[in-house]
C-alpha cells in the first residue's frame, strides 16, 4: 500500500512541478540567482510537500479503498466457522488440512 502511495505522490508532485514551470516562466532570467540563494528553502519545502502528499494519498486509500474491511473480514470469518456458505466449506477444508 505504501508503494502505491509513493507512486501516486510522485506523480502528483511531478504534475504540480510541471504546472508551476509553465506558470513561472517570467522568473527564468533570475533562475540562477533564485536557485543559488534559496535552494535550501526550496528543497525543504519540496520535501515537506512530498511527505504531506504521501500522507494524504495514504489517508484517501485507507478511507475509500479499505472501507469496512475489518467488518467484512469478521463476517467472512463467521461464515467459515459456521459453514453457511459453499466458499466457506472450501476454506474450512483447507484449514483442517493445514492443522493435520
């Protein structure tokens, strides 16, 4: 899950950087001066922005893609132990084979 979040955060950050490169063309004559004077602040801000984007992507993944996962697993576990579903019979057979 974290690998997906890192990939998505990288894509979002690159899209944001390309957008900013297009919007800040008027700063091109002063590019060397800006980078030389403020590279520490730019690097720190970019790193913090990346961490925040990763945290946001992880939050969104957990909120929408893992919604009610625990409740669904508990329900599935109850089905396995009570034998109410055909699929649960297969899992019950596999569990007894592993115990032997």
